[in-house]
C-alpha cells in the first residue's frame, strides 16, 4: 500500500516536469599518436526534467558594482546517475541551455535535485 502511494506521488511530481535534458559525460581515449584526449559521450537523451531558479538576495559589492547570485537546480528521476562534471543540456519552455553538474546529487524517493552552474564550454 505504501509502495503504491509512493508511485502515485512520484507520478504526480514528474507530471510537473516540462523540460527534457540530454546528459553528456567524458571518456578518456587515445588518438592515433597515443595522446590521451577527453571525448564527450552521450549518457542519456530526452529525459523528463524541470529546472528551478532561485535568486539569492544577498549581494556582494565589488569595486564597481553589486553582484547577486542565482542557484539553478535540476529535478530529475532518482534512478538516473549523473556523474559530477557532466554537461547537461536542458530544454524547458522553448529555451535550450547547457549546464555543468558540479557536486553530489540530493536523491530522494521520488526525485533527485542537482545543483547546476552555467557551462562555459571547452577552452
């Protein structure tokens, strides 16, 4: 009975997810000269998800201007393993952006929360 209620709760939570994401990891491979290169590989595609944005009201003052910060969280199914350092491309409300996962996910019964930061791309 409890298991059935948890399934219903999970379904209700995930029905609010309006986004989809693709998750990319990195794999070390050797090129034809024997050098190790960092290659991006697709781990998951088109997973249902939701982004949440929270502005932190406390600002820090620099010499020329005040800086405020924002926390971006990804809500995704708890059974999906997203390694730290992964690149996550999220499309929500018609907007596609890339983020980087830089920590340990908070995994709950019905979802997991992953704090993201803007992905700057490779140098």
